[in-house]
C-alpha cells in the first residue's frame, strides 16, 4: 500500500459588506379615476409583491345587533364572485402562487395579498373581482357564521384572550364598540345572514374611500395599466363618512379577577388608555415603554423573570386601537404575562415596586441607548420583506398618518433623551391609575391581591 496524504483547502472567511445608509421608504402617492388612492413603493429584489387594500369600514359602523358582520364580510370576499365559485376562486389563487387574507378591526377592513411579481397582474384581477362583484353565497355565509361561533368558546378558554376581553369591557363604557369583541360575540354573530353582509358591503365598500398599497420589485410591470384594468374597473359612489364618536375610558385603579378554579397559573393584563401616534409624546412613550418591558433585557423582565423567577416573560406595550388626525384616537397601554398561582400576590407587589421605582429614580442612559438600538438599529432587518413595508404603509393609512411618518419616527426616536423617555413611561403607567385583570383561581389569589391595596377587587365567573 502506498502512503497517501490529503490536504484540506481552506477558503477565506466571508467578510461583511460595507455599511450602506438606510431609511424607511416613503411611498409614491396617486389615484385612479374611480377615486381609489394608490400608494406604491418599488423595492428592487423583492420578487414577492405585497398588496394591502384598506377599506373604510370601521367596526363602529356595524349594526349593534350584528356585530361581527365586518369580519364575516371580510372572510367572504374569497368565497365566490360573479366570475368564480368559491372553489374556482381558490384554484385561481393557487395557480398564481398567491395568498389572500382579510380581517376587520376598529379602523376598517384590510385585504392582504402576497404574490410573485410575475403573476401580480393576474392576482390583482382576482382581488378586484372580490371587491367589485362578490356574490356572498348564502351557504358560504352560513358556514362562515358557524365557524365564527365555533371560535368563540376557544377564545373564552384562552387565558390571554379572556383577559383582553375583560380589560376592554372594564375600561370602556358598555355602549362603546371597543368594549366588545372585535369579531363579535355569540349573540350578535348568530344574527348575521347574507342580507346583513350585503347591506354592510353596499354601505361601506367603495373605491373612493379605499386605498391600495403595492410594494415589491415592479421592474418590467406596467403597474398603471394593470391597475386601470383591474382595480380601476371597480365602481361606486362617494358614500357618507362614518361618524366616529370620541373614546371614553375609565382607568380608575381596580382589579377584576376572572375566576378559573384550579388554574395553576394566573394571566396578568394591566392596562389603561393613552395617546395615539398623532400625539407628540408618541416617540418618547414608545421608547419609555420599551425600556420598561419591551424585551427580555427590559426592567420588568429583569426583576420578575431573572431575579424572582415568577414568570417566563412579561411585556409592556402600546397598541393603537384607533388613530385619527382630529385628536380622537386612542391606544392601549398594557403589561402582560403569566405567573404561577401561588406567587400572584408577590409578583404584583414587585411589579408595582418596579413602577414606583421608575417614577422615583427614572431610566438610565444605558437602558435608553439599548432601547434605541433595538428599535432603530435593527429596523432594516424588520423591513426586509415587501409585506412588512406594505403593512406599515397600510397602518399609516388606517391611522390617518402622513406617508413619511415611519421614517420621521425613527429620527425622533434617535433624538429622544433619557429624561423625556422616563417622563413618558411614568405617565403611561401611573401606579394608581391602572386596571388590572387576572385570569386565575380566585379562591387562591383574591385575598393576597386585596392586601396589596391597588384597587377594589371584583370577581367574575370565567365562563
């Protein structure tokens, strides 16, 4: 046998590319003759194009006895048109390699499409058909209603969803749409039929009050021609704008326990309402809330998870519920997590201590710098896909924000100082003005919570 030697050829380690300046894009704004507003953004290399259609059909416009009709309508858009049955429509979407989704929220109905750029025109024709000439077959509406009714018991069984329902019904007055489930409760959903869906569609779905957002690599696509042939063929009158009443909320400090006998964990949801993105405090509030509980290194997690071991994680966040340029918008400021039943009292005591320490001592410059890096520094990664950019544009439309809002927000976050962020966080979560919802075993947790003195304690049944 002859000796054989082998050598390993080592290739040089790849090096990082040169940093390039990045800024969140501003869309190009236009309109079609039928009144449809169009926002577009050419993103080279993004071969999966994202389309968002924003319809001015807010939940407050739903008939009081048919809440949930906006959700049923949104789900029914793909269940048959004048050109295609439900099965044919699904097959056509599949041939395009496209995905279509739709949902209803307080701001309105959103229809979302993702499709390869090479099949964009064909997919736009399908979306246009769904918006222009939906047939809302009775059997499909009945099926969607049954599906929604089947979802409700599962939502009630979910501690997180149950806590959110209880917080909304506690914060907002009974006559406010925001006090009730967004997709409707069992009684109102059961009243929805084809006539109700058609009536809601006729009243609120029209091009003059809608906006189409299109983001992706548009190289070689005559988008103007494609829009004229598809969404441009959608007709409808101007319609009457929906009157949106101001939002009232009562954040008097109090506790609501949703009783779940035998539960080994307690779901926490602590919240109140606050300003929306039109308010000048929003950047500082976003930064301060992130320092408090935006990630695993934030203050709440350091104390309740790392030091005390009460939880796997607890988060603070600001979620826009409705945002309008006239100052009637509102956001939900909340702290959410779960703890073992036996430590519910101590965990809440330590959480309140974190809030009091924040007010007394303030944030540190290090906390502020980490938050800025996480919110601003990694923004290019967050917006790597066309869908992420399109969704943010659509949020800006729904919240009546200027087209360059997100780009300016990042600049304002980078300029926000520690003192300003502290003041906003303290204002967001004042220790004596918080509604606390606990989903857990009332027999075990009620007395320890009463001893904390964070507000009157009310126990309600879990089902």
